[in-house]
């Protein structure tokens, strides 16, 4: 059953990546995580978000992504982010960049 879940995650990731043709898809550790009174979540990572990135927009996206980020940070697991403005994972995002999507690894 676990292998099926991993295969589904790989297939979903490949599908999402193909919809964002030139986006960078990067595995990253959450370094700092802030829930702000304006409703947005601000964070830094060990790779592309060395300056503040954010989760904003749809409240359900913010809530779900914040939960994934907190869990990943507490369990020391990486999250994969799709960055439409980057072409490689060694690039640094602009301040307040918003990922297109985030994927929690199994």
C-alpha cells in the first residue's frame, strides 16, 4: 500500500511539474515560519527562500500549506515547492515570492 502511495505522489508531482513548464521544483527544509495577523504565512528555507517567501491568496491553500510546513519543520522533513519564477533550485527567490504549489514527501 505504501508503494502505491509513493507511486501516486510521483505521478501527481510529474503531472503538476509538466503544467509548469519551466518552473523549478525544489526539495527544501523550512528554516523559519511565521503566521502573520494579515492572514499570510511567511517563511524561509535552506535553498530558494533565504529571504522571506510567503503563502497568500486562497485561505484553504494558506491553511493547508501552513499545516504541511509546520509538520515538516517539526519532523525535520523536506517539502517540495514549485517556483514559477525560478529555473533552478540554486537560485534565490525575490522577497515575498509565492510557490505555485507545495508537496509533502511521504
